[in-house]
């Protein structure tokens, strides 16, 4: 079969033209890398030798997506910046915990000198959305933005100015916080919010970030990825490949087949938004077949804790006059109430009965474990399988394999899609709790702190810079936190602030590396908001669609042009990496650092506030600012790091230059929860989450399946519309890289069964209509078994780019084809968690 | 630099590319590194024949008979009985001492016979020089000349690529081919390709 397809593709011969031109003597000049080679030896890279031979080695951190893999560049010394004077490859150190690179990383040189690269500051001259600009000087742009900003702050207050970014929050805080606005709000609610809240509810703050708990990839025996495609980071892929060599089994649960699953992994196609049901089905099998770690459950989960009839935990305050409401009760041996803070607990997992409360009344109580068994009874494999659209036998098999192979369920990253995803995370953590496979080789393990000081931070209303500068931020609660009590960042609150002026008006917006049109749901509503703004400033590397709606567009330095130091994420070692400047911007690109841009806007609006963060008028020259402000900040951070680990500063610096990274602490097992408690109310892994119950958000604390509230459920011949990332073009910048249009399919995927029923053939054009937004768009179809029946799939970022520069440049013609899933999603927000959603439901007809 | 073999001469080394399909995550890093390393001038120009990026590696998506999605990466197979070499009227395509099929641009007339005769359709035309291009690219040849791995091998995050000498029983490629199941593409075309697709252990 393969060979036939292969032959068929090969046989589509091209028509050869113009080959008569004889190119005798067109020997390509030797590109001159060969001289560098003697300096690469198995023992390492001889950087000094390379320098003498005319080459520079530059280690850096990839920023083509948010994962930050380790890259290394070899650069010709003194050569003018060009693609030909640099070679980029993954950091070659065998002990780098997160070496690059994927297709997006490999597009870095394409991004660096892309025809779509922003070259000069732009000022809008046409209507919003039209894409007509004039080039202006940096001075003019910054002065005008500063003046407008001042006008807004004086009229509406500082909090009327909002900021959003994916990767540059600290840089934006340099402007926001001295200005007095708390409103730096990331993309989290369409990415990781559901997971963050789910983890926080079960493990507590500090354990909620998606990079804090991860499988010990290199040693896993069995790993199930629900809704994660593992398109990043590449270090995880790299380590997982090693585990595979030793026979590890890798399983993806996903409506669409992830690219990474090509590498001999199992793919279980499932209906979108049903992961919670699948996980609870697995949990059902585990408890019914007694395939769980009882010792772990007793000691490290809150399943032995007693619950009252109202679902709240029984506390010392319930039982004793003046007792502590934060101390929870369990039934000890010999039917004696004990408290979770007591030593040497031997609780009864299955107690059910009644206790006498402080007021003398009798109250029925039962353990959370008993309640879990009742709860899971609803999720038989058959029932869960019906919901998830998988065979019941698959759920049973996965549960048995997970137990037999001491597997783990990965806790996902980009998980906030359907409105019911917090429960999916809680469901998978319930399975992990039953397996008890935490902080052990091949288990779910925790990232230690690297102790790297941040550039800017806040604690109890006081803003502190690493430089020692410090000031008070009067209002620290962000607009999204005023609406959604549990959110980590809900940008929709900014849209509400603009449109409804509730809870207060937002009139100015700054965006850095934030492609609203390929990030936030309900594009029509976003446009309505953008049109209403008094000031919209976009800072970016390439010309995104959002630029066309902005009053000013400012070209930012790309990662290849930056010096920085940052944590290495998604590893269980404490590793910090150095980003060294690889090259200057290409000729004609006048890009500036994000931090400098923010500081200069601040200075031009309020010089005395810029002084609060150590920025003065004599730093308006970028080179001077880099030598003074930036250099000082980065030096202080390295000093703080060396000091925290008791290491010699010069040695630390030398090691960064040589290797690009330093691991200060290797992976250790047996930490949490064995020697360190969780930060949850009970200090345990709360399979029954107390926080949402105690705060009145939920009746009970278990993961539950309910139909996705984020979109109208599709009926017959309507479809779920889901999206996912490709490791070639799945990010804001890489989505606009030239090769993305060829290597990332931007057709709409439909299952062959659906296509046949609707009479749709491969490559046919169809019209897609959002059930909730009414948005209509035409797109070509890829009929493929890579998506489950009843669901349509598109790669995010790979299509539907509507900016004028893309439309005007025939080289990028394909990027304007395809569609952005955000056109069809209605922007439903969970009132408690602030989780938003980019999945949608659509009608599909032949065009 | 390796020397050109004359008719009937056998290469000292038989360098081969190994691609482990059971490890490949279809991330495209090799495809793109190949272009930016060997043909940086083509980074924003379409390869008009394939309507794709001008890389010496092509990605082909397909489905197995069992309905399993599959991806195939195809590049010059450095055939031991290479039709491109046999059909070149000008002697521009040759095999070198490493067993690599190469092009001497000074002798190439741009007649395109090699391009049409390659059963793997891996050759493309550079739009300016009008010369055929394929693996190994100039920079990769430089990289391997002194013992480094070519760009695609270095780029791969999944460890799915390797390059080494089949004549050396201890080379990593020989070990892989001895211990794992592999196949060659268009085995029946008689080209004796030296590109191996590993299918797992
Ligand atoms: S996953 Fe790819 S794009 Fe993201 S940081 Fe790593 S190499 Fe770069
Ligand atoms: S794959 Fe094609 S170009 Fe390469 S050696 Fe074989 S016939 Fe020649
Ligand atoms: S060896 Fe070099 S030229 Fe050949 S496919 Fe790999 S990167 Fe491309
Ligand atoms: S770089 Fe490696 S994993 Fe990525 S597509 Fe190429 S062979 Fe596959």
C-alpha cells in the first residue's frame, strides 16, 4: 500500500522547463564551514580554537514557540548578518535536558529574514483592519504613543490600559506596573487555565503550573497523553525516544492523530471534550479490579478524609468548640477520630457512620473513598466508552496496562478547549493518584526551583526589581481576577472591559507577540472591541494579522538577536540556560528589544515613573541601554543565581558561555509527597478537591463529566471543530514562516466516513459555518482517517491569515487559505475558573 | 574531498542514510535544516516542480493498508546502480569514493535527464543556476568531510536519523540495520538504494 502511494506521488512528474541554460563553471563557492570542523571533537567544542579560526559559537534558547529548547549556532566572525553566515542546530551536549529543535526551530532563519519581518515602526494611515501604514521613525512612534498613553491614563486611569503577551510578561510589566496598571493578562485562558486550576484544586498553588509536574520521560514504561500532541518541547520527545528504546509504550488519546504519534505510538481517537469520562472510566476499572496503590492512597491522598452529608470535609471546628476549620478529620483505628495534622495516622479508608458534633448533634459522615466508589459507579467502561466514542474494551485495556506497567497519565499543557477541561485534568490526576506513581523513576515527577531571580516581581503590593528598585502598586488585582476568582489569566475580561466597560472601561491595549486573531476565540467580537479602542500598539517580529488593526506597530528583536538568561522548563533538573545573541537583525530591519520599547514609552509619557525602574533619558540610545540597564539586570540575575547555589560567579559565567546551560541540581526522586507536602488545604493530593467545595464553587470535589458548555453540541451532520499544533508551523511566528504553507496541511480534515456521507471528495471545497458565531468560510478538505468521525480538525496558525502584506505577496499565497478556528468559537468563559475555549461546532456543506 | 570513481571502480566506503520511521515524529526539522544549510538562498522561494519548499528531503503522507496514518521522508538514495548516473550524457553525475552520488556542476549541461530518470523524484532544479540539486548538499558534504554528521542528522530531535558506512560493521548504521527491521524504497526498481527505512525492532 505504502509503495503504491509512494509511486503515485512520485509519478506526478513535473514538466521541466528552461533547462537548456547551460551553467558551465557555475561551481558554487565553498561556503567555508569546513575550517570550523577540527574544533568539534567528541570531548566538546573548542570555542577558543574556533574563534581563532574565525567562528563564533553561540548557544541560545529557541523562541519559535514557548518551549525554549536549547539551540546552538555557529557564526562566521565579522561576516555581515545573513542566512549564509550562520548554522543553527540543537545544543549538542548529551546532558542538556531540553535540546532543540523541531521544524519551528528550524524555521528560525526563515523568520529572521522573512519578507514578513517588521522592519520599521509603522503608523496606521487607513481604517483599522485595512493594513495601510506609513513608516515612521522610532522617535516619532514612541513620542506619539507616549502622548496618547498619557491622555488615556489622565482621562480613564492607568488600569484602563491593558497588556497581553505570550512570552514577554515581565517586559510589559516594566511599563504597566510603574504606570499603575495591574492588567498584564496572558493567553492562558485559551491554553492552560483549565489545567492550572485543576492542578491547583488538587495539589495547591505552586503545583499548578503545567511545567511543574511531568512524566519522567526518559524512564517511563507507559505514558498516556490525553489531548496533548507533544509537539513541544523537543527535549521531552528526545527523552521519550530513549524510553522507547527500552520498550516504553506511548499512547495518545485525541480526536485527531498527533504528528508525534507517527513514531510508533498508539492513537485512541475520541470524541472532543470527553477526556474526563474516559479518565473516570479508567478509574472505575482500577478501583473495581483493585488495581491501585492502597498505601499511597492512605498516606498521600485525602481519600481517607471524612466528608459530611453536604459534601464539605469534617473539620476540628465541627467537632470541638474553638476547633480549627483548617484541620480535617479522619477515622482512626479503634473508631477514634484523628486529625490530619496528627503523627502516625492509620486511618480507616472505608469508614461510614455518624459523629457527634460540637453542638451535640449527630451527623452522618463517610470517607471520600466511599464517596469516590459511589461516584465512579456512574462511569462503567461501557458508559464512559459511549460518551468518549471509544470501545469499552479500550478503557479496560488502558487501565490494566497503566497498572501493570506502572504507567502515568501526562497532565497536558494546552488543555483549555471545551469548557469542561478542568474536570479532565482532575480525572487524569485521579488516575495518577490511584496508581500512586509519583516522584519515582518513570512516574510523574516535579520540577525543582532553579532559584534564578526574575527581572521584576511583586509581593504584597510591592514591586521589586532585581536592581533593587522598588515601588508600591496600588491596585494589584487584574480586571480578569475581578470577574473570575480562580483564573490565572482570562483575556476575555479585557474584551468585556472594552465592549461593555464592565467592571471598568479598557481604552488602551498593548500587545507583544500576541496574535489575537490566531489566539482568542470569536474573532468578530474581538474586531468589535479592537475598533473601539483609543490606542492599540502591537510589538512583534513578523507582520501578524493583528498589526493591521493597530495604531502603531513596532518591530521587536527576535530571539536570535537577544541576550538573556532563563529557566529551562519541562525538566526535573534545576537547569538555567543562556541565550546569546547569534546575529544582528538583517539589513533594513530596525528592531528593538521589547523591554527597551516598554521603558521608552514609559519615559516619554512619564519620565519620573521610568526613573522608578532605573530608566533615564540618556538610555534612549539602544546600545547605551543594553550596556547599562540590560547588562546590569542580567549580571545581577546571574550573580543571584551563582550566590543561591553557592557557586563561583566567574565559573558560572564561563560555563554558560561554553555549554549554554548549567544544571544546578540533577533529578531527584522521592520528594513530593513523601518528604514535602502538597500545598492543598490537606497537604495531600486531593482526589476530592476541598478548595472548590470550601469556597462554594462546587457541591462535591470529584472530577465529573458533563457535556462541553463552550459551544452548541453538534447534532447529526454537524461537527465538532477542533484544532491542534504542528511541530512545523504551530506557533505565532512559525505559522508565518515561508515553508509552513508547504509543510503544514491547512485543509480541513474530515473522516472518510463523514466525507462519503456528505459526498465530499479529497481537496473539494466546502463551506464551514459556525453554529454559534454564524461565521462562514470556504476551505479545502483533506479526507483522512487521522480524525475521528463527527469531528473536523485544522492545524492552528497554519491558515486564515488575512493581513494585507500576506495577501499582497504571492510567495505567501497559501497562508491566506485555510481557516482560523477562532472564527467559529463563541468565547464562552467558565464563571469560576475563567477558562475560555477555542473549540467550536460547525455545519459543513459542499461549496 | 572524496574522489570521483571511474567505471567499474568500487567505492572505499558505502556511506548510507538511515531514517527510523518508528522514531520519526514528522516534525520537519530535517527538511528545513536541509534547506537552510545547503540552499539558504531558497528559504523563501518555492520549488516550482513540487510546489514545495526547496529541500533535498520530501515528506509524503499516506495511509497503510491497515488504515494507519503513515509519513515517509524521501531523499536521494545514493543508489549503487543509479539511473541518474547512467543517463547523464555529460558524465556530470558520478559516484565518489564514499559511495555518494554527486554532481560536478562544471560538467552539467542542465539537460534534466537525471531528474527525469530518478525513480524517487528527489532531484529539483535551482531556479538561478538551472542545475539539478539533491542530497548531499554542498554544506553537508563539508560537514561530513571532517567527520561531522550532516545537517538533517544533527537537527533531528527524535534521534531518527543516522549516516554512516555500511562497509564498517561497527558503524552505528550497520549496527542498526543488523538489529532492527528495515526496508528500502522501490526495492524492485533495481537501483540498489542506500537509504534505509527502519520499521522498528
Ligand atoms: S519545540 Fe520547537 S519551536 Fe518550540 S522551542 Fe523547541 S525547538 Fe523551538
Ligand atoms: S535516488 Fe535518484 S538521484 Fe539519487 S542516486 Fe538514485 S536515481 Fe540518482
Ligand atoms: S544529508 Fe544534507 S543534503 Fe542530504 S538530506 Fe540531509 S541535510 Fe539534506
Ligand atoms: S527531524 Fe527527525 S523526527 Fe523530525 S521529521 Fe526529520 S527525521 Fe523525523
